[in-house]
C-alpha cells in the first residue's frame, strides 16, 4: 500500500474496479475508505505508523499507539490491527532505540541466510575446511574473507621467512 504522500492527486486513470471511471489515486482511496469505518480506522492507524517511523518521531508514534479515551480515532480497529498495535507497543523501547541509533541486524541475517543456503545446496562437504572455503568464496568482499586472506598472507610470510 502506498504512503499517503505518494498518492497521485492529479492524474486520472481508468479504474476497472470502479466501472471504468477515471479517478485519481486519492479518489480511489476516499471511495474505499467510505465503505467501512473499520477500514478507515485501520488505514489511519497504518498511515500514522508509517509517518512516525519515516520521521523517527517518538511522540507521534506514542500518540498513534496510545490514543486518549476522548480520541474517536482507532475505536473500531480490526482484530489483526489490534494485534499489530499490541506487538508494536510490546517492542516500543526497541523501536525508539532504532530511531536513535539506526543500527540493524539485517546484514548479519542476510549472511546467515546465505550460509544456510550454501549448506542446503551442498548436500554435505567432504570436510569442514571445504565448507568454510565455499562460504569465504561467496563472501569475497566481506570482512569474513578479508580476515581469512590476511591470515593466509601472514601465514605465508611466516612460512617463507623460516
């Protein structure tokens, strides 16, 4: 789903699902949200979360996750959105930390996934050394292989000096 700021307000396109009416993206969203209060609240909640995360705004995120009792917003959220809100509330401190520091374990997760794929497609290597070399070949520009190359160069230098 698009972010609300990415919607096209000017270009009208032929919309097959709306009896071939020529509508902008904003008009399509408005028509869909008019169908259900639950859908409208879910969309507002989703857009609020997107805005808060994009802008790394702790107060905005808190206002979306913890609406006041007088706030009519988010009264009729669907069950799945309520569960998502509970999960985000549960991990609120970690999310705020990610706003501050911006670190991610994504690269490590990607490396682990690649190693598991190598292991899965190999049907077993003859030795752990061969398995390790295959991993180092696949990570030729990473710190894994650079450290290995440096150790191998140091070992060869020591060996040739002796």
